[in-house]
C-alpha cells in the first residue's frame, strides 16, 4: 500500500486546516509533485538546508516544517541564496515540502497544546479563541501547585537542550497553579492573559513588554527557546500522521537538528 504527497497533505490539513492560518501566513505545499509516492516524512521546525541534508541522510522524500520557507513574495529562487538552495536541493532530489505554521499553532491539538502538556496541564482553553476550542495559546490549571522555579526546572528537563536556555522574570519562589502558554513568540498575548494566571510561558519575550507586564501585574514570566518550544509539537504531529495514514503505509521521523540561530551562551556577567 502506497501513500502519495497529495494523500499526506490531505491528512495534515484535516489536523491543521489552512483556514486556521493567519491571513499574513504562508502555509501548505511549497514544492513536490502531489502524485509522487511518499515513504518517509521528516518533521522539523525550520525548512533550512541542514534539515534538507538530514532528509537526504535518512531517506525522507517529504519534509513537514513548522516555519514557512517563504513569507513574502520573491522574484528569484536561484541557488545563490539560502532559500533558493533549499528549493533546488528539494526539487533535484524529489523531496516534497509542506509547511504548517499558524494553522498548527491554532489547531487543537497543536503547538501550544504540546507546550501545555510539557508544563503538566491537562485541560486547557485558548487564550485568544478563534472558534470552538481552537485559537492562539493555551491556559489551564496544574493538578498540583508548584513554584515558578520548579516549573522552569520541569521545562528544562523536557525541552531539547539549547544554548538559549530557560529564562525567568519574577520571583522563582512564587506559587503556581494557573499557567498560560504560547509556543513560539507570544508576547503579543500579554494583554489578553487572565488576571488569575500565575505564570506565562512563551518565547522571544521583548525587554519592554516583559518589564511592563511585571510592573503591572507582579506575575512571573518564563521565556523558553522559540525553536525548542515548537519542537515539542513535532513528535505529536508525526504520531498523528502515522495514525491517520494507517500502520505500515509510511515512516515518520523527527529532526534532531537544533536550527535555533543562537550558537553560544556565555552566562551571567556578575
């Protein structure tokens, strides 16, 4: 029994409907013949050349990436640019590329659900709903209260290691019961948080936004690596595709390459 690119895309879009994507986003099939056979799908956060090389090494003929390859219009895909080299390598080796970005963020289960599960949250709702159950971010209660520092330790133990590490703003000894999360960059949701939230877990928190939130609420923030938080979705998405396509129809694997831009962390200076 064989699977085609078109069938794999159809299964993915059942889980992550394209209509859930933000209007500025670019999701869907980027390259690849819909009629081509797929035997091995590699899931990754970023569609960069190192991930394409990994696909070649493991024999994958399709990549499912979270981040889009192109977010803006282009006039050339010549191999003299990084993105152009990706396109040429994919096409020359017959590898399809499908991107699920904000549609995977907003779907349920999706990117923020994987981060919520890592925090120990079981029943959650969307911070910014976009319909029944779906939407941006997740918020819920822990089964057992903890502290900000202990939650940070938990995340450090389940997230893939990065040079960025886990950063905490606020009192590490503050008690935590209600937690809000957003995979990727989530400081746009700071004003939408329920006042009952004890700590917000997200990535790419900017200085002034974080400082203003702390001064206004006194609540803690946990800044997690953008790449690592979104990586948690990959095993979930791979398992879903396995389930939807049926046993033995294709192989899935998850990229182990850290495609975060940060390559070193010197640490505190005092």
